[in-house]
């Protein structure tokens, strides 16, 4: 989820084609985000992730011991060096709900052959609340003038309507 300085949102979601550990997936998500930011010619970047382990490994506070994780970790570190400035911060999962929802969406979709689909998400008001802003003229039963004439002998005032 890219958030511009003005607060605009640009969501991205990816589905990985191979099965991997959560730590590899977290590093891959970071790599994809960094690559996208570079493609958008972003020089200054602030990244938030919910994996303290990955963030501490990126900051060299923890060492990477898993052999499968070393190459993706090195790639992520290499990409961070291509920015004028990049900050990578921890955000608890409950504060990272939009990105977490995108990750769950990508995980739930199975796309064959690396296909790309575009999912448009928009906001809209419920029809009922939108109608509250308009005065709606209640439609009368077309039979009412006939009933009034037969029962009470009352003719409609506007004969063109009745």
C-alpha cells in the first residue's frame, strides 16, 4: 500500500507462485515494494511492516541464519541502497490493516500462469442513504380517481391526469 505525502492511496497486491515460509514472503513483499517505488522514481521512502524479525534483520540488529532467506534478504538490502533515503519501521498488524487486507486478498486468489488482474475498489453510499438527500414524490395509485368517482362521485380536478 503506497501512501503519498498528501494521503492518496495506491494499493498493490501480489500472489507468490511458489510455496515459501512467512519470512521469505515478508522479504519478497518488501522487495516488490522497493522495486515498485524505484519504478515510480521515488527517492525518499518510509516503509512500514508488521514483522519485527524482518525489520530487525534489514537493520542488521538480527542476523539471518536461514540459508533460504539469505538471498532474498541480500536483495532487499541491495534495493534499499538505491534510495536517497529509506526508513523501514515496524507497524503492528492492527495498525497495518489495509496492507494486511491486500495480502489476504492476494493469498485467497489463485491465478494461473502469472496472470494479472485488476481489482477496482470504490466507495459508495447505500442507496437508501443517498435517497435521503432527495425529495421523492410519492406515486399515487392510478386507480384512485376511478375509485373516488365510483364510490363518492368525485371527478378528478385535472382531467388530463385521471
